[in-house]
């Protein structure tokens, strides 16, 4: 996954058991940057790689048994569950949720922004990033995560500003969910949603509705609502993207069409030879627009996950935790006994004085950069001045 504000990308690849001695040989991948792609070559494969690109370099780890009845998310409280699963998150450091992440059971999720005919609510509810983290904390498989998100949408709704700024920036969300055996695309419009199971082949999404007539599951009122609004007459085949997409798309959604085509083509070019390294290369591709560093957006963090079908083998998650994957190192992470948070990638906290906690919100600014982020920025400056080589980058970034 990989991201930069309100954009995303993702893809998946599995490999036959006869040629998969290394987890990296077969993979399911998703990137969060406005475009998501999935490649699943069929049931014979033994490995999955999920790669994602997301919106801010702050991975964090959690997983506990809790007795507190309520849980504070970014803006609102929700009922807490008795036990949560351990998670690794890459998230905007000002909010509670995450734009991408994985849990100890090999469930990986990435989300992205989308605008539909359903009005976007500025009222505070659950952010799509809150939904993503809640699903990871409460699910053992991708399908269960989908049900968690759908249930939370129905009860609490989605809404609130998705930007650390006094001017609200609101949107609905789409998700790509994957585990060791399957993947799903979930696209929402307010409390309504449609989902598509990905069983094989290539699939990508890019800040726009992409599920057409091939709907595997949906909200019980999806079609009746569309008919009541006059968006669908009920006689023709129901096409979710066609019915719920805006007639006049925002400029950023129009720009996503080019990334959608480019992402699909890059996956096609590597079909049959997709590895973790290939996925990282796609995330670093600037010509396609997948790796962003202009137009007001920058890819702020990236993630690639290897998900073996064999539950005896550990999943491996690679995260940059720094902007621009073309100039970042993917660092491996494996869930295990005694694993702890790395302080170098934990952003500072500000308690009750945090601009997101005070009313009115976001009236002041604070420095949320973590240690690795600061070191990365120094290294980039030196590289641009040719004062350090890529080989010497490690010494500049520190341990």
C-alpha cells in the first residue's frame, strides 16, 4: 500500500506450490496512493503478496484484551470488543485510524478516497481510516473484516474531515482487503456498499467506483435506494459504479483514471513474474503517477506484505515509514512473541492539547515528525546535493 492524502494503489500475486520455496516468489500486493490493484492467478498458488501505499509514515503496533466499554476513535467513541488482534499500522499521525496495515492473522487492508452521488457528510462519525483499523483489530480473515466494516458503517456511519486543517476535507471510502487465501474490494457510498470477491487475475481501483455488475455482496437497501433516488430504473442490469458515480467527477478523480490504466498495465507487463521486488518497483514508479511527488500530493509511506497460504509460515510486512518509496528503504516486520514498537517510527503525542482534541479543531499546528522521518529528510537533502551516496544512506538515517 502507499498513500499521499486521498490517493491509493494495490495488487495481488499468488504462485504455484511447485515453485514457491521463498515467500517472496508468490505475492499479494496492494498500494495506497489513489490506485489499488490486485492480481490473483488462481487456486493453485501457495503464496500471496499484498503491497500498499498510504498516507503518513507512522506505523504502530497494538493488540490487547480490554474491559473498557467504549473506544475513542478519531472523532467519536464506539463500543469496544473484549479482545483485539495485534496490528501493524501505517497512518496519518494525527488520527486514530490508519490508511493501511496488517494484523497477526495475515489480514491486510488499504483504503482510499472516493466521491459518489451520496452526499459526503461533514458531521463527525467514523473515518474510513478508523474503519480500517477497527476491521484489522477485530478480524481473522478478509471476509470477516468486510463484515466488520459493513456493520460499523450501518451503526455509526462515516464522516468528518480527513485532513489536519480547519477547512474540512471529506470523502467516502473504498477498501481492498486480503488474507492468505482471498481478496475483496469493498466500495462505499455513505452507509451503502458493494463488494467484489477477487479470485484470480488482475484488478485495480483508483479513487473512483470500480465495481460494475460483478457484485459478490451488497447492502440490503443498495438497489432500492438507487431506485428511490431515480438513479436506476430497475429494468436494466444493475451496475454499481455506473449508478452511484458522479456525473461530473472532481478533478482528482479524473486524474486517477490515468493511474488506473498505468497500474493495470504495469501488472500486466509483469504477469507470471511478480515478486515482492517487482511490487516495490511498481510502487516506486513515478512515470505512471503511482509514486507521487507533485501536484500537492506526495507518497508518504509504502507497504508490501507477503502472505503465505501455509499458516505455519509467517507473513512478512515491509514498510518504508518515510515519504517517496523511490528514495526509501522497505523495512521488514514479522509478528512474534515479545514484539514491541520501534520508537524511531512513533510520532510524538500531545494529549489533550492536540489540535485534533481541542475545539474548534485544527486551529494550531504541531510538529508530528518521528525520528526516522527527520533523518530521512536530512538524507534526502544530502542526496540532492550529492553529499551522500545511496550506499551511505544507512549511516545518515542512523540505527
